[in-house]
């Protein structure tokens, strides 16, 4: 039996156990605050609603040992963990042994689950990391709770996009979900310029901030962008308003494509400027019509402690959609604050530069929930070569410090989760995440020990390359 079939059979087994729970019982639903976690939670909420079940939601930045201990004191008898839990099996075993526990996750498994835990994770069946996300796992589980599961197929893919599982196409079980989304007309796949913000940014900002599509003399320069548009015969303004890409005529689009290719002629893969665009035809708000922009909105909701707005967006609530879009401006302000902090402090003692890496300790100057986003923006800025590592720290209010590790480009032989786990093993703390995006939480008191251990491990890693 192959891994996919074994995974699906395990889904059926776990759903069968879940259906034994009386509908009079309230389910405690616990999920992660990022895009994938919000999507996974929303998919399960939709299924529970259709299955006439009651529930209580808890969204967390990370599932820590003490959090599980507190959950054990609650009156709920059944816990469903989505997009987290697999890395915390020892804690679940220790504290929730008198509960019914369901773990629907895709992160690396740590420990062995006890018999009372119904554990569903594609990694157990040797499926690859990019084949299905936490929301995808929730989607396959939801098939057994409601016949209306396909109405959330696009949400499962948005979660996968948020977890960087789309690379000009999907693979594995994500492809099955995409087939559902296309058949239900939830997603239309198009080909377009490899730019983020097509539906929300003016064209000059689209090109200026287009870190995924480097254009010499344009990327990173507002004046350079405007001059470029004029030089190829495109007026970036329409009356007093700035044009968006969708405002361009077919002939203007052809001019833009030709102009970009010409500007990139000295680069490798100069004509590699297109990618798949996942269009959401049911969405009325422009910022939600593109699945990648949708995923960014959900991530901003979680990072600003407004995950409930993100869930409302996934479930199609018009008022919560408007509120979520409005709140995104606050998220952008926080990102700007974080980037300004880095710019001002990149030569200070809070930013340690090594050969092939940077360690930046923002302390209380950057929100801990967006320190990872800040590192992601930096590694995509084009200022660092492929394989360059950025390790970032920011302090929580509870005397702990949030850690994020990101890498420029996609270096297949580097596993950020393992690197961060090795550092934490020396300094103390809890690590999680993926090959290309890892995070941890440590006690603020051991920051210096952590940074020292990180310097040593990163230096040795660079030497081995």
C-alpha cells in the first residue's frame, strides 16, 4: 500500500472514532495562528457546523508544555488540534490522558502518541513536506463529517500557499484538493506575471516591491519604476489615480512583458517572469480575489491577534471580511516599523553579522508575532545571496522570546527546523516549523546563551557548505 492510500485509510479510521462522540458534547478546537492554522480551523468549524456539533475555539502562537497543562484543567472531554500537536506528543500524553484527543497536523512528529490520541499526520506515511498542509489534513478529515466539504477546498489551498507549498503548481494530495476547487469553481488557475499584490497595489508599487521578479533599475526604486513605465509607453496614472495591473489594456500588457524581459536580459532565466495565479471568482473584494493575497490577509489577522477575523473571512462573513481588510493596514504599519528598526540598527550590537548569516535581536522593538515575517521580507529582498540565513528574535510579554529562522532562496540540503532544534538543544526552549521556515520560543533569560550557540552552529554550517 502506498503512502497516500495509507494516509486516506487512517483518515477514515480517525473520523470513525470522532463520530462516536455524542453531539451533546462541546469540542475544544485548538489551532495555530498562522494562515494555515486559521484555514485548518475554519475547515473544521465548517464541518462541525454542518454536523450539528458545538465547539469552543482557541488559537495559539505555539503549543507549549504549560499550555497543554492548562488545557487539561478545562472541563472539555474532547480536544481537536489542527496544524499543531504532532511536535508536542509527550505533553499531550502527559496531561490529557483522561481526555479524547485528535491531532490533525503535518509538522514533524516528536515522540510517540499514546493509545488515547487519534493522530493524523502525512509524515507518518512518508509523504513529502510540500504535498499537503495542516489545512489539507483538516480538509480530508472533513470529508467524513459533511457532504459539503468541497465548499472549503479553496481554503485548504490558501493554507498550503501560506505554508509555502505552492511553487508554480502543487504536488501530491494538494493536487487532489485543487481538482476539487476547480470542479466547484472555487478557484480558476491562470498564468500571470510573477508579482504579488496584483489586485491591491498600484502598478508602480507592484513592480517596485516585486522581490520575486527582479527587474534591474526598477525593483526597489519608485522613481526607477515610474521612469521604466514611461519609457515603454505606459502612463502609470489614470486621471488622478494610480493604475493597477488590471487597468492595463492588452497592448499595454504586451509592452510591459516585453519591457520586463528586456530589462532582465542580462540575468539568468530572464524570460522566467510568469507563474500560476489562483483566482477566486466568488470573492467580491479585490484583495481577496487572489489566493496569495488572501493568504497574506489571513496571516496578518493571526499576527495581530485577530484570528477570529481570519476565520470569519474563510467562512465567508461579509462584515468580517471588511474588518479584516481594514485591520491589514495596521499589520502593514507594524511591518514598516520592523523594517525601519532593522535599517536603523543593522550596524548596532543588536545585529550580529557572520559569514552567510545575520542574527538580529529586536527585543521589544518589534512585535514577536511578526518577527518571522520581517525575516522573510529581508531574505526575499534581493540583498542577500541564496543560502543566506537570517535568525531573528523578539520578546513576548511573558519573559519568553520568539525566534524565527529564514533562508534566502530554496537550498534543498538545508533544514531550518533541524538547525533551530540543534541550537535550542543547547540553550533550552521549544522549536517547530518546516524545512524552509522554522520558529522557537525560549526563556528571555537565556537569550545570550541562545545567540552564542547560534553563532557557533551557523559558523560551522557555513564552513561545511
